């Protein structure tokens, strides 16, 4: 069974192993900017990244290794506590250019 968590537009998925091709990042902190400018922050033992070009866009996947309970924080959301393990961190964006907003 795969377990998922969500904090706003950030999705966290528990994984069995870090994918091949993922490179160890030079940081132990994941910072994901949100649409409000306030980042989602998670500290880990190790952070890995992959980068994949899709058309004109570059997609970046992040993976973390946690050796103790860690908390993802963001000022607009409840803290998200994660148990020790390996996780994939991705984002979901709502993009609808044809949508019109009315006040």
C-alpha cells in the first residue's frame, strides 16, 4: 500500500528506495516555493534530485531520506509530521489560463 500526504500544493509519497539517476543534493533542506511566496520547508538527512526536460519545461523531482520524525512547515498549513523513511516530494499546480475570475 502506497501512502500519500499533502500540504497545500506539495504532495509527499512514501517510497521503497531512491530512484536510480537521482543525485545527492548539496543541501539537507527541501524548500518549495508556494504561490504566496512562503516556502514549504522540510529538513532531512539527505536530499536527492532528478531533473528531466519535458518540452520547454524542466521538471525537478526531489527525494528525501529521514532518519527521525521530521516536520514540513508552511505558515498557511498545519505542520506535516513524517516518520523515518524515504519520500518523493512533488508539487501540484492548478493552471487554467482560460478561467476568468470575477469579483
